[in-house]
């Protein structure tokens, strides 16, 4: 070995020691890939992101996958985005990379990404579960599984007991009932409480802006829209700057750590996505996810999901139910999911209680006569339309 090479190696060791002292830790062989091709802002923007991350963070290595560029990084050369994904997958499977940040990657059904954004109300981080991919083709089941993925990812970034909120979307009340049943069967987690006066685990727009829960549960399409809005609301939409992107693909048995950014993501966001991916790699987010799903399954996760889904399917195929004689309805019953609103009314009709569906300022309601409100609530609880 030449004298110059020996001196260079010694210098690198001392640089690592200095960085470790400065940042309170030492390199732990976490290697995060970054594919360079595919960005709407060009290869230069991707390299800039890597350089920003290198300046800010010193406890992981960055490997560039793309065309040859002038940069102080290890570069694995490829000529197309498709070739970059193929090479990325090979490197992840071989263990050469701990994780990778890329764009426009196709995950299998059952895997979706858990994003991390900065909420404008308080400048706090919030995990958004999920933002791309499809955990399930059934909306309610997908959101329930997203909650487990979100909890696992929150734990991987250092939140020991993350609070969970469910965004007020179609299916939210069904998701809440399923999660409450699994919670009562021994799966330990904590529901967030809305900052609105009536509280509850179903989150409003105010909670989204303020970052009320550690983990906000939604479907991937909604999550995707939210990440784009939160990331680029100061730039006009074509350059994402805030947050850490769309996050790692999480599934019950998924085995590759792939973090997603958008083709419109800018260097500031991508640098944070690299940090996010490195933290997930260091703390073995995929192992945590497997453990969380195992605990939830042990607490009856699948059974709780199937009970709600099959109940809805059964109601959809039932014979036509005649509506009782119309009466004045003034008592609102809250807590019914909008996807089950008409079925809840029919459930009451079968018991000769006239009811109507409606929409209040806090969400869907079933309206019944005042004098039959207690009986109606009892019927709906027994039929598991509300908890």
C-alpha cells in the first residue's frame, strides 16, 4: 500500500472520529442509496440533496445510483431510471445498501408508504400513514393496516408510545371500531384526542394542521395529496421543500427498505428523506413492522376486520326493507360511519323505528324521533354500527 493511500485512510478514520464526537455518535455502516434519474428538476438537484444531507448528517453514507457526475460520493453507474431501480433492488437484496430513496417505485399490493411531514400549526413532525401504494383493495381494511404500519414507523423514529388519530374520511368510524376491538384484546397503543371540543380519535382538519396525533391514519390517495400540499404550499406546487417525503414502504412481511420522494421533490426535502431512510434502517423498521403486525394479529386483527367487512357485505345483499311511517326526527345519533349510514337507517327500520340519514358539522348522523333515541342507540350498538 502506498504512503499516500495510507495517509488518506488515516485521515478518513480521524474524520469519522471527529464527526462522531461532534454529533454524539459514530458511523454504523448504514449505507443509503439515492437514485438520480427521474426527477423533474434534473440530476443536479438530486446530487445537491445528497450534498445537503452530507453537510447536515454524518452518521450514514450515501451512495448515488445514476449517471457519472462530479461529486464526492460513491457512484454506481446506470443510464436509465428503470435500470436504476433494478440495480437498487439488487443492492438491497445483497445487503450492500441498508435502504434507498427513489421516485416512482411500484410496490406490491399489501405495501404502502408511511410519510413524514411538518405541520404548519406547530412546526411539529407527524407520521402520515399512508401516502403511496395500496395496503388493501378494501378501504376500511387498508386504513386499519395503515395504522399498524404507522405505529411501527413511529417507533422506528424514536416515538416509544405513538398516539394514533384517524382522519375524518369515509370509513373512519369503522376503522375506529376495529382498532378499539384489537386494543381491547391486548394490542397496546394509545388513541390521540382531537383538539376540538368534542374530542375523540377521529381527527379534523384542525388536528391535521396542528399535528395532534403522532400518527395520522388515512388512505393512500388522501395521504399522497396531503404530502404534496404540506411539502409545497409555499412554492406554488412544483417544488417540494418541507418534510421528509412519502416515506418507507411498509407491509406485514415486506423485506426491502425503499423510501419514496416525488419527481417534484426538491433538494431540501430529499435530504430529509435520506435522513428518514437512514433512521428507519438503523432502527430496523421492517423488523418492527413484522413484530407489530404479529402482536395485532394475536389480538384478533384479522377477525375484527373480517367481521366488519362481512357485515357490510351481508347488509348489501339483504332483501329490501320497507321504511316505517314517516315521523318528525330531531335527535341526532353521532358516531356512524358514512359508508354505513344507509344500512344503519335500515337496521332501525327493521325494528319499526323511523330514521333518516343526515350530515352535521362534525360528520354523518342518523336522525330519529326524540322519544325513541335510547332504544335506537341500543339497537345500533348491538348491531355494531357504533361503539
